[in-house]
C-alpha cells in the first residue's frame, strides 16, 4: 500500500507557542465528546477515563517512536460487552460497580490480544495474519455492535424526547453546516445544547455539584479491578472474559483501518515505519492499563484524524499536548460530577447517532473492501454474524449459557464468523435457475 506525500506542517512550534497550544486544545475538544460519553453510558468513572486516555496516548507515542499523530480515547466497540456483563452481574446480586470491574478484566484480556497479533505480524507478516479477519467478518461485526446497542439509546430517549431530539438536531446541523471548530465537535455541542436546555427546564438537580471538590484523585480502589479480587467469583470472571474477548478481533481491524487513514492523511506509511506491530502494542498496552484502573478500553480516534486533515498540522507533539490537557482535567471531581448529572435523554439522543454511525462504519467497510455478496459463502458468514449477535441480544436475554459460562451474542457471532470464514472454501459452485425452474447455467463464486 502506497501513501502519497502530503503538504503540511510537521513542526507546529514553528507557528509559535500560542498557536501550538490552541492546536492542542482543539485536539482535546475533538476527542472530548466521544471519550466522556462512553463512561456516561456505561457507568465507568469519567475522571479515570480522561486520565487513562491521556496516559494511554503518551504511551502509544512512546512505543511508536513519537512518529504517529494519533490520539487514543474511549472505544465504543466494547460498550455492548460492558452492558452485557453489568446486566448479568446485577442479575446475580452484584452492584453495578463490581460488575463493571469484572467487565474490565475481560477488556484487559482483550488488550493482551493486541500483543499476540503484533507478535504474529512481526513474525509472519501482515498479510498472512489478517487473512483470518477479512472485511466479511469484521464488517458485519461492527454493524452488529451498533445495532445491539440501539435499544438502550431508545430507552434513554423515551425519558424526554424533546431533549433527545434537540441533541440529535444539533449534532446533525453542526456536522453538515458547521464551519471550523463547530464542524469538528458536533457531538460535544449536541451534549452541551441539550444539557443546557435541560438545566433551563429544571430537569437537572445541581445540588450535589456544590459538594464536589475542585481537586481530587481520578481513580479509586472501588472502581478498579482490585475490587474484583476482593469479591472474586471465578465462574463469573470466566464468563466476563469470554463475553468480551472476541470484540478485540473487531477493534484490531478498526485500529488497522485508523492507521491506514492517518497514513493517507499525513502521506507517510506508518504501517511500515514505525510498523503496525508497534502501533498495535501501543494501543493494546493503553487498553490493558486503562482497564486495570477501571477506565474504558482505548482506541485510535478518527475525530483527531479529521483535525489533522482540516488543519494540515501533522506534528505528533500537538497530540501529546492534548493528552497532557486530558490528564490535568481528570483531577477535577467537580467536572466529573457535572458529567454524571447529564440527563438520560441527552445521552440517548447523542448515542442514537453514535450507535448508528458505528453500524455505518461496518457498512462502509464492506463497501470499500468490495465484499462480494453475490457469493453465497460471504452471505452465509455475514448473515450468521448479524443474526446471532442481534438475535441473542433481543431474543435470549443478552447471552446464552453453556453450562456455567454465559456467552454474549457478540462473542458467539465473532467466534462463528471467524470459524466459518476459515473452513468455508473460497470458491463455491452454485446452480442458477431461471424463473421457470429449469437449470440455466452454472457459475463459480469467488471472494
């Protein structure tokens, strides 16, 4: 894969430290809305999320030799896993916080998968390894992730449709007709406008905000995986790992896509130098470390790639400055409390768009990869992934029990899709018949 050199600024400090700082703040705003929305949706701590997003980004830059201008923020792909494990844990009598701790253990194991993939790519080359995870598997998986989350978005919207619609209209309006920074942060603006309207309508009780301190530690033992060790349920631990681990297959593909997008934007082949194995290790380490502290999984952010494309400033130091700002903000409990008071309808309106966008990314993946759906082989793989993921979610109470182990629909779908793709032949003979039922001709279907 070749990437044409692009004109841009590779050293932002030549613009002056004032503009350098503003560029860093802009990248902070670009990742901000989506990053804090994940803990708002799942119940994970906001302060810890910001802290680990900043630290994870700095670790990623260190491992990738400081060459890749990427920001790591909260991954939406794991929301379904968090929700499933939380619901299972609460059903067994656990608190939501403890159940999320078990989910974080599963995410930690998913983060380790990045190391395994990186080692395989280093040893055997990118092409040989990735043939087991083609777009016909990862595309439907990403589609299913968005669709399985859609129910929770509608549930939140029903608490106040006015606030939800305001959030939706603001996001769409800013994204389509906005200019400059407004176009870059439509999600954040959707939250701010809907939240402000809720405050004006008296829908938000800010009394607890007065009790929150301006400064405090952004993490605690109760929200980390240490709480799991204090209340260890081995069976539920295995269930959590098995439910979440397969999601790593989709997020690894997402990472590769993001690296290609950044390489195309900057005009440098980052898959070759510093190397895909390095960026995978950086992403995996950021995810694994974040989960230990009770923060969401991290992923490379397309929002910040959009900022690179808009500003034509490709200096990774600007991204690192944004990471430092995120770390500083994480030490303000009052801010975390403000996020926690966000109305459910506001979250529902924004998440309705985001969940749909997740599915749309999966569709785009299939289209851009030219997956041939005239091939019955590809239809079988995609169909079973979609039906299993969505069917188990809404028809079997989120999971299916295999003995004492509960597998989520996403986990089952990922496993089935990978196995089918591996065992079904690339070429399948198929008889094509005319409308009168007579055999018309034979064709050979190919990928």
